[in-house]
C-alpha cells in the first residue's frame, strides 16, 4: 500500500495533456476510473478514499489516476469532450503496459469505462460500475427545473473555487456523503478544493453532466457487475438500474445507502467489498454471460428489453428504465416474440429466464 502512494508517474494523453497516475501492489491489474475530484497522493490520507484504496490494492495491482484538470494532472485541461476522457484512460493503461485489466468505474467514471471497454475490448477482462449512470445530470433532465438544478450545482462549485469558500463546497459534500462524520465531511471538502480548485476543473465536471452512453452500453460484452446506492442523492437509483439493464447480462446489486461514495462505517461498505471481491476472484468462465437464446437476430436494444421483460417489468416501467416510449417498448416486445417464435409474453419470460436473463436483483 505504501508503494502505491509513492509510485506516482505521468503519461501524455493524445492531445498532449499530462495525466498523473499511481500504481502499486501485485496481482491482476485493476484500474480505478473516477470520480472526477481525486488526488493520487492525497487520496491515501483521505478518510473517505483510504479504505477504498486499501481494499482495491489487496492482492491486486491497483492503478488510479487524476482526471485532467485535477490532482497532479495538468490543470490546463484543454479539450474536455467526453472522448478526451476515454483517451486519458487509454494513455494510463498503455503506460502501465497492461495487457488485460479489470476496470472499476465510479460515478462519471462508469461512462468512461464503458466507452473504453468498447474501444479496446481485448484489454478489458471485466467491468465494475459503481454509482454510475447512462445519462449525466443535464442529459437526463426531463424538465427545465431539473436542468437548472444541475447547472446550479456546477455554478456553486465554480464559485467555491473562485472565492475559496467552504460553504459553497459543503453543498456538494452534503449531496455526496450525507451520512459522513464531521471529520469525513471536512476532509472531503478539503480534498475537493485541493484536487480541483479552478474554473477549468469544473468544466471537466460539466462535460460529464452531458454524457449519454445509452447507445454504447448494450454493446458491452465483457462480464459486468453494477452496484448502486439505493438512495444516492447525486445519481438516482433508477439511473444505476437502467445502466445495468442496458448492458447484456450485467449483474445488478443494490446497496442500502444514501452516500454516493460509500463510507467505511456503513453496512453497505461490507456488502460492496464482498460482491467486488467475489467478482474479481471468480474465473472468467464462472462469470461469463450465459448463452444466448439461440437466435442471433435480436438487436442489442431488443436484448435490453428482453432482460427487463424477464425481470417481470411491465411496458411502462421498461419505458422508464430505457428512456423510450411505451409504444416503442410494445413494438420491441412484438418483434422479440416473433423472432423467438413465442406465442405469449409468459412463454417469452420462461424461455428468457432459462437462458439466463432476468437474474439481476430488483
């Protein structure tokens, strides 16, 4: 663990921005992607992130890095488009000369991990997504008020950097870790200030707010574990559930917590550790997706719909989970029945469950 703190290096992304990363430990490689406000050196003294790093570095080679504009990475961020974040992750993996790795996406890092897994599928052995979303706060806004609320958080974070006022940062902290102790809240505030602290750093967060990977997620083919706090104030539970539903055969684990980043003292932390350890320790064959129904004509979106049908969801709830209309869902269901040669929805559910669909926890 001490080596992970000291072994800090830099790599260069495709546009010349220098990305700071740390690596240490031994065993199979695990790359942490996100969250956006990290510091590869100071995370090791954070009461929030130290338990995470200790756990993740146990029996594994842990690689974690700072997003552009944050921590020890270049503060002049250049282009903050989503594709740049994927390039930054690619630069980190390449610098470590990692042939195969597991990716752990956290919050906005989940979308980056998904995109990377599609671009370089031969590199990714398995995928863990915690507290993530298929659509960022602005992208998923259904009303003007929701979009304005998301922009307000961005503006408050920007002002906190301009005026160095902890009162502004406290809003973000209260949303992220509402059940934190006074010490944990103070430390989180301070780390957010030191890790970012500029207007440019907020532009990175703004780019993540606009992400929409609903078209990418159904293309993921590696074993995937999705975990999400049930009462996450930053990212709604339904967003995590929808992300899991979009990824074929992903396993979904709800975590009873209000915190966007789990705290060491809460019961959900032990559940998280147990699930992640089991997933990382399992052989590839043990966690490989089950065989398809034997019909290769189903589209990726039809596979996503079939997963939710197998879970017993009605058309209204499927529409909400996938962000489409009920009429569109009905059309997909009709097409699925026809392609599988089923006479009823009930028959479809039985066949789908026999093939391994519908196993995700509700």
